[in-house]
C-alpha cells in the first residue's frame, strides 16, 4: 500500500510540476537570450503592415483602418489589386505597391478569410511529408499557390523592376496564410532571379507577419538572409507544429486544440523533433515583439528581439488568453510602430543620420549569425542541413539557361502551360527544383549505402 501511495504522490508531483511550468511559461521566454534589434533593420515592418491592411480595404481613399503615426499609404502607388473573384480560389487576394519613396516593389498578400472556402481548400491541400522541395519539405498547398501567383504576377514585377532601375528592392510580404505563400515565392525567386530581370539576391526580401509553419528547419535557416518573420508575443501559429489544415478545421475550438498539442509535445524529446525532416517551422530570421511580463497585467513598452534560432525555434505552446489576439494584423501593426519609435529614441542616429561604421559592423554580425546558424543545424544532424557558400548557391550556366529558354518556348508553343503565351512558366522552374531535390535524395542514399 505504501508503495502505491508513493507512486501516486510521485505522479501527482510530476503533473503539478508540468502544470506549473506550462502555465507560467510566457511568450517572452522564447527569446529571452536574443539580442535587441536595431531601428534600421526593423524600420520597414510597420509600413509593410500598413500595405497588408490595404488589401483588406474596399476604398483606399477612405480607409477603414486609420493610419498610425506617419505610415500612410499612397493610393497612387498601387499598381494592381486582385480580389477573390480574380484569383479563382488559387491564392489569397493581394496587391502590388510601387513605393517610390522607399524604392521598393511590394507584393502584399492578405491572411486567412474565415468565410472563404477557397482558403480552407488551400490549407487542406497537404499532408505531413507530402511535398519535398529544394532539399527540404514545404506545405504543398502553399507552394502551389506561390507558383500560381508567380505565373500571374512575375511579368508585372519584372517590368516594374526593369523600368525603375536596379536600386529598387523586391519585397514579398504576407500575413498568416499569406505569409507562407510569400515565403515560398521568395524561395523560388531567389533560385531563379534571372527570370525577374537578374535581380540580385540581396535586393529580394520577404517579411512573414504572424508566420505560418511552411518549411522544414533546414530551409528556414538556409533562407534566413532574405526571409524575416515577425511574431507578436504569444501568437499561436508560429508555435503550433500541428499542420495548418488541422488548426483551421478546428478554428472554433482552437483553445482546446492548443491545450492538447501542448500536452502532447511535452512528452516528445527535443532531439526527436529536430531529427524529423518533415516537421515544418516558421521561416527565416525571427523578430519577436515582446510586450507582456509574467504575473503582470497590461501591455508594457514593446521591445524587439531578433535571432536565427535552430534548436528551440518557437517549440513551446503558450497557454495565454492573448494567443489568438496577438495573431491579428492590426495588433502587430500597432505594437510594431510603438516598438520602432522606442528603438529610434534609443538610437536616433540609426534613422536620422548618415550611415556609420556601426551599421557595417551590424551587417557583418548578421552575416556571421546566419553562418553560425547553418553550422549549428549541421552539428545537430538536422536532415538535409548543409553549409551554403557562394559556390553552393544555385546558379545556372549559360548552356543551361539557353536549354531552359528552349524548353519554355517549346512548352509555350505546345500550349502546355497555365500562363499566357510569352510569360515565364514558373511551374516548369519549380519542377527543376523538385528534380534537383530528388537527385539530391538519390545521392544521399548512395552515400549512405557506401
């Protein structure tokens, strides 16, 4: 009897310990050891939030969402707006914004619309490990949507970039569902920059706001130099390893799902999570906006922390009443603007003055951090993780480019394409990346057998 009582007390204490750790865990704990971001690198986030909000507007001249601070959208800079009727359910609504002030060509994609069946179909078009791509795994439905968007808009983006000169950046930005589409578009474009006029890699950027888990860990780290994710405090989506299709089919009982996922992941070792190549993660470098503290009510002045995490990459579910509210784009916009103003107050020279040596040092530290993250992924034996160098970066030879052009012309002439005649068929280019992935798997298997 005493032995049974001892076991019961042991189990009870274990459960209490788990409950205490889970209930006292806050979103800020994920980034507690990260350094603070600079005003210069975070400066564009509130403005890009404003552009995403414009996708939700019916009349840009009479916006429902009042502009915050100095972030006003110029309706005359909007080149194209696309609605649900025009996307035919293949992608979320989006717009192209030619910002002459900031010298940016922005393609902004809205988040999930709970009233649209097409958005759910997009999320449901996936299974764990269904789609391997570029040496890793990605969400199948989001990849198809990214390819469709490139087939529709790549010619417009190329024309705008060629007409306005090489000093303009190409920025893909999305919220929630749109963040996954934007991130995968960026991966494709970075691998085929010649199809957008030969734009340099450093001129391509992606900002994933409240990002969906859309790519495996090796890809999330590999593209951390061009993809930036922005997470507000306790947002549930970047932390929930449950597939998107399961999350949004349970959207009306989301707190129950989050609790069950939290309970399940408690018993999954960290090493097992890292070794699963199919497990999807939030993409790129992470910017975490922290504004609440443990056992304290209300919001505090937000601070922005940044890193390229490998192990412990937003793996802990936060049992918080703000887990869904922090996912809203309007809250991300407000808190990002507050955080940026605080960063400017701490370092006014970063925005107002000419560049100094410190900015160059910061750029070097970011590059070193990316290299260290890649080496960390390799040291943890994460599947398909490789060190990327300039030599390893995908580049096509002149002969390959000519053969590609010939194949594309042949496809256009045969009519085997969903795009208009004369346009680049991004389906074909993605197939080439898929072929590269399959050949890489074959080489890996042969090496293992040796």
